[in-house]
C-alpha cells in the first residue's frame, strides 16, 4: 500500500478544511481537543513529577548536595527541549492518533522508575539523573500535541482551543505538586511497596508512602493511550521532514521564539525550581539561617517558622495555567500582541519587585517574614504574567504564519522554551538567583520592544 492510500484509511481524514464552516466537523475537533488535553495533562504530570520528589530526596535518606539537586531538577528541562525538537516533526508523519497513543505509553517509564526509587535511598546519582532525563518526554509531547490540535480548528477559534489545551495541560504541573503531599500520606494507595521515614530537620520523622506520588498516575496514562487509539483521527498535512524546516527562513520564527522563552520559559523554569529555591532561601536548607540556632529548631529567628515549600509550590503553576486558560478567549477577541505586551511589562515589574527578596534579611524574624511574603507574592505575580503571555503568543503564531508553518513554529518555539527548567537550574546554581533574575528583567524588556515594534503598534508589520 502506498503512502497516499495509507492516508486514506480509517485513521486519516480524506479531506479537512476547518475554515469551511459547511464541512468542518466541530464534534471531531472538540473531541480531539479534550482527549489530547487529558493526555497532555498527564504528560506534564510526568514531566514535573521530579520537581515534587527531588526537594524531599535527602529527607528520604539520600545525601545529595544543593548543586546536585539543582542539576537533577534541571535535567527534565534539558531533555524536554531536546525531545520537543523530535516531537515537533511528528504530527505530519505519525498523525494525531499514533503520536498521542505512543507518547502516553512512554510516560509510564520514568513515572514507574521514580515510584520504585523513592522507596529505598540506594539509587546512584546517575540513575536518578536518567529518570529525570526520561521525565522530559512529558515535556516533549507539547510540541507534537499543540500543532496537531491546531490542524483541527479554524483560525478564529485557535486562540481559545490552544489556550484551553495548553492551559489545562499546564495544570498537570500544579496537580502533581498539589496532590503529592496527600498521596504520600495514604497507606491505602500503596499497592506496591512499604512505607518510608521522611526526616525533616526540626520535625519528628513522618511515615510516608512516596511511591504513591508516581504510581497513582500510571493507570490514567494507560486510559489516555486507550482513548487516543480508539477515538482519535489524523489530519493529512503535506510536509515532509525537510519541508518542516523552511520556518527558519522566516524572521518571525526567531522573534516569536524569543517571546515564548520569556513566557513559557519563565513558567516552566520557575515551576521546576520554585520549591528548591524557596527551601534554600527561607527553609532549613539555608545554612546561614540554621547555623547558630540549632539544626533541630523549627523557630529560627524571633518566631520565624521554616516554610514548607510543599504548601506553596503548587500555587505558581496553578496561577500560570489558570491565566493561560482565562486569557485565551480574550486573545481571540482582542488579538494576541496586546496581551504579549502586557505580559512583558508585567514580568519586568514583578521580577524587579521580587529581586530584593532573593537575599533575605536575617536581622529579625519580622524582617525575614516580610521578605518571605515579598518573595512568595512576587513569584506568584511572575507566574500570572507568564501565563498571560503563554496564551497570547499561541494566538499570535497562527495569525502570523500560514497553517503548515504555524504548526512547525508552535512546535519549535515550544521546544526552545522547554529548556526553561534547565536554564533556571543552571543559572541559579552558577550565577546566583539575584543575577539570574536581573537577566530575566533585561530579557523581558527586550521582548517588550520586539512586541511593540513588530506586532502591537499601529501600522506594525505583522499585527497579530
């Protein structure tokens, strides 16, 4: 059977023009959106599962340094960026059905591995780094799922459709971070393996079942794969491997990449490092605070209590993902460029406001608590404006590029921005949090200028 005949089989739609209202099957389009979004949410769960586990590895009995933990938390970002470069080519080649099914099954490998390795603190560092690398498959899925979904919707609805898919998919980050504390406390969920002792300085040891944080998602991944295989179709898009790379001859590809690094790079980078950063700046992991007050002290300076990152870390991704969903319909009505401009300006202000809190004042408990509040609310504001920009940039791309190229640009920009967790981890560990956040301010200012000159101002060359 030749390739043309294969594409006319039951899996491949014989013809599909979402711009033709008389023939567009909205039911199929929305069914595709909801199934792929369910699978994408699980992909983000697998991608950010390490961020919910790594901050507690030493408390479970491992003995890694801060630098080793930062690198481990950064690894899923490095691999996700690499995997996205592969996944961005899959929609025209594999089609939606095979791609979503295969990806959902691949998520099981790293998820299963983390569930096994948290039960006994004997795994060598390289093995956990391998699991962190494989977790990046969940991040790689984004660059295949989003372009694939864009094929099913007319341009007038792509802002809403892609905003819903990306935003609800992003909820997987906060979902895994929010539910982990509850999942590990439930012995009734531990269908494989015994309990562990979680020993946090200043608190009595706690009996936990940390494998639950991983194992509970595996049945859902199997369900997602089954739904994809039985209910999805594929849109034939004429683009071989070489044709997909003509996007790099377009200057807007590179400009939109810079903008999406500002938005999703910030969102994913902070989501991966938020817990470690909070713990090292304001928790028991900060030796400058602990020394002189006793390693077992829960109250360190004048009544200041060590914050538990688990109680706060899910809030940032939750706000960022929620903003992406909420602002997606607004981008359809008002255009994406104006909201990208607002996102950039908001990031300049919120990052600048947060920077002083990256060097906590240790003179008193009141000063330390005030700095922590500034840090927390500043970080949440950064997530908010990054989420707005995530929605607006994905409205811009289908408006700037024709359909085949738009899918490739979405995949490419998402691939590069997925390196966010890696660059945040390496940057904070290498130059320090303050200097790295200052670079973020400069990057956002550059993106504001690009957005205004190219896309947002009256008479802009590419209004979007």
